C-alpha cells in the first residue's frame, strides 16, 4: 500500500539543483532506507518531506496518505503524524527530559514516560529531571529523542543518520527501537550511508545527484557498499508509475 509518494520532486538551493525529478513510493508499515554518497540529496529529501524552512520551494508533489502536503508547515505535517529524528538532536535549555517527552506523548502518564526511557536504555530516576541541554552528551540526547518518538507513536518517522555519534552498544538499542516502531505500525525511513543501518531495512533506494539510481531489496542495494560508487553521467529519471 502506497503511504508516502514523492512525485517528480525537484528542489534547488542557492541556485544549485539538489533533487532532480525524483520519484519514490514508500509503503505503510515498512522500514525503508535511502542510501547514496555524501551530497546525493538524502538529507535534503528528508527535510523536504518534513517541510522544514528553506525546503518548501519545490516543483512536483509530495502525497501523504493520498493528500498533497505541498505548502504545509512542519507543525501541520507533525499533526498529521509525521516526525523527523535529527542527525544532531536539538538542545532545549531549561526544559526537563520528562516535560520534553510528555509534550508530544500520546500517553502522558508517569508510567508511560518511564517506560519509553527504559526502552532506550536510560534509567528514569537519573534522567527525568535533567535538562535537555549541553550537560547531556550527543548520544544521550539522541536516546531521549528516540524516547520522545516512541511516546509520540508517529505514523511516519524519518531518521537522519541514526548511527551518527553513537557507540556500538547504543546503536543496538536504536536498531531495537526502529523495529519496535515498525511493530507499532510506524513507517520508518532511514537516511544513511551505513551498511549496518541499511541492513535494518526491508527495502532501499539508492540516490545520487538527487536522482533515483536503483531500488530493491537489501541484498541488491548493499552491493553499492561493496562496489565503490564511481563518477558517472547517469541521467536516470525513473518512471513515476513504477512501483518499488
């Protein structure tokens, strides 16, 4: 079932084309990966889907559950059930962890807040009253953001480089959370250049220079990591009617 559709999406930033007639369909309840070299347009695609400031002057369409979200603000998209987990989680000076998580939680009870913290490997009594600020490491803030996401129960989440700044032990917990979200019915999109992250997905897309170059199962797309991507003049513009 098509859940999120990117149709003929084109975006230029500062006069430079970043996304070039991009066509991708994402299925509901699946884990998808977007892979490609640095500068391919992976994060730009996530920011454009989420409607961040500076990423709304697009050509083409983005459909979420059959509805065009072109021109909608990030807040409007969030209210529809969309969220973005940043590569570098934000800091909120003076805002306690418990209030940060509770703000967007479906279940705002103390038990629910404690539960999501435990699921990401943080002891509630040690973190509930701490501020989401520079006193926390990047890894701690990423876990707290994940706890907030679990509490939010979104329909769609985009992870921008989920392994960035994370140790091996914490990465395993993040992978567990990704699969927990899938089990909850959340559609997950992983923006990555990591083979380990790619392996968590059900299906993947390879993009380069803002164009879709290939798509398929993980075994097929993982060859990109084994066979180094070489410079080319690939001009592929995929057929928007083609299913993943």
